[in-house]
C-alpha cells in the first residue's frame, strides 16, 4: 500500500501500534524457524535415497540458500537509503504516520514516512546469482562423455526466463508501464524456456480420466494448445501476485506459502515414488534446487515487509516470484498442480474482472487496497462509486448479480443515484465477511486461505485422483 509523496514526521500515535507489529514480526520469525527446521529435516531424510552426487548438490544448495538469506537481509538493510535517494520510495497509506485531516481522510499531496520500494529487486538478484553459483555444483559429478546437456539447457533457460521477468518488473517499478505493455512481456520472457521444453522432446499430452477413456482414449495429445496453456500460465503467474496485493506482507507471504507447498510436494513425491521412475524423481530434485533458494530470499524480504512494513517489495518481486513458479512447474511437469495451488490468485482475478475490464461496468479506482480507520487503527473495506443507471446492459447485469448475491458490500444509493460498492478484491471480500481488523490479522487470514487451498490441492492430488486414474504419480 504505497503512494509517492514528500516526507513528514511520524505521529505519536504510531508507537503502540508499531509495538504490536514487532510482536507480530517475532511470532512470524518463530513460526518460520520451526518450518525451516522441519523442511530441512524432511529434505535430508529423502536425500538418503538419492545418489551420492545429488546428496552433495542438495547440501550445497541448502548452504548457498542460508548464505542467500543472510546476504538478502544485509543488502536490504544497507541499500534502503540508496533506493530512497533514487526515488524508489513509497508511503504506506494505512498507517497512523500518514497525515490525515480531522475527518480521517488522507491529505493530498500525501505526507508520511518514506519507505524503500522495489526491494524485491535485491531478493531476485541474490536468487539469480545464487543459482548461477550453484549450477557448477549441480553438474560437477558428470563426465564430459555423459554430461546431461538437456538438463543444463533447462536450468539455464529457467534462470534466463526468471531474469527477463525480474528486469521487466524493475522497469515497471521505475517507468510505471501501462497494462497494454505489461501483458505481452511475459509471453516473450517465457519463449526461451518453452523452446528448450520443445527441443528436449517433452510431451504435450495429458492422461484421460477413466470414465472418458472409451471416448478419448488413454491419452489426449494437445499439441500446440499445450504450449498455449503454458504461455497463459506464465502470463497469469507473473501478473496475479501483483493484482492480489495491497496488505503488508501479502505479496511475499503468498509466495512463501506457495513455495512451501511445492517443497512439500517434492519431498512427498521423492518419498513415495519408486526408484525406477528415475526421470520423474529427477524432476522433483530440479524443483527443490530452485525452490529452496527462492524460499530463503523470499522470507528475508517477508521479515521486513511484514506489518508494519519497513520496505515494499515492488512489482519486481511480483514478476520474479510469478515467473519462478511458472518456470518450476514447467520444468518439473506439475502445471495442473500449480494451477490448484494458486487457486486464491485465480479467484481474486475472476472476482476482480468487473473492475479490470471496463465493459463490465464497475469503475476501477487507482488504489483498491483496504481503507484505514485512524481512530481504531483497523483496516476496513474501501469503496468505488457506481452509477447503475448509466451502465450498459452488461454493466447492469453485473451490478445486479453483485448486489443480489451479496458478492460485495453495497451501500444504499445516494440522492444522485450513486452507489458505493466495496472494491472487488479477495482482500476486500474477506473484510466484508469477517469485518475490520488489524492489518497483520487480515494478512494472516489471507495466508490461511492460501494454506487451505494447498491442503485441498493435496487431497485431490493424492486422494480423489486415485478414483479417476489408474496410476497417480
């Protein structure tokens, strides 16, 4: 939740609120420490069934990830003033340090404490450099005569694609690109990865569920349509985290939950899949090699972006995280699973469509993040003004559906026919259902929703899938 503005002195009312924030940050660190210990133990447990050189590679990967966490944390602390000097800065709108009038409305031009923005650039840069340093260790055990050039090409294309996405995100932070420019860019960034995917002769088919095999056969080859699906997935992953934002810690938090979910998937698969499925097991190891460093830099960023945020992640991190997820699921062949893991992001996008697409009739203000009650220190629904009488037929139907099925908070109409409708984001919907709350509480609720979707994904992946497929890897 940022806005560019000049500096101002913090309010005295900030002290007790920020004290709560430090308590919340410490609890986050304790939980993360426990999860990290469990994750490392699980990885080491499954590593015993892997070849010796893969064990060494995993050990090096874990060591480099710890180093990446320390470097990211130190660099963010040290480079904050440089980002502010370069005008990469913002002001948190929903804080008591941001100036308001007697009625509680923001004073414009906005005045408040300046916070470094686009700090996701540091996390992404450390990740890319970490992977560059790690690659020799991943392939050092192979003789030249048996060197896996195809696997190396996949790694390099994944890192190149993630680097392109990071550059585009930084350009967006600096230049504030328009959506007509943002949308096609991930298509271009993903092409190196898809070209390597094609060159390595990877399949473009999907298994057909048992009830449909009499009609479609055992496997359905999608051909070029499958590559179209991968492109759409890459574009969606890159932008969806940016759309599902507006609360301290949410961008990095949702990425950490998704990455942890992928790590759990990899560990479970390495434990349960027999050794004669060597290629499939190698794909899970590939995913671990990318996810562990990503988690380390993302959590280093999350610690400082947690409420009350000391830094903002910027569009750079959203592009970087989204493209990393796309690259990992393409390389490791679990694209359908990734779609389910990102279910809250899909829901938020579909729910936001009436505001994202003008013909659907709901105006889209510049900021759709929650509003702030300066007296209570709680966040609450933000609203957009709607004039149903001026809508086209589609807009009137959309407004009727929203109002009739209570999909948003709709206030009684004013004398001029204007109606206030809560902004159509999943964040505002959670506030509409559960009511105003402190910002970190809202973020925790949203992350718990992300976690519930992960549990549901695993229930389908390892439970229900067994009823419609003969073999579930």
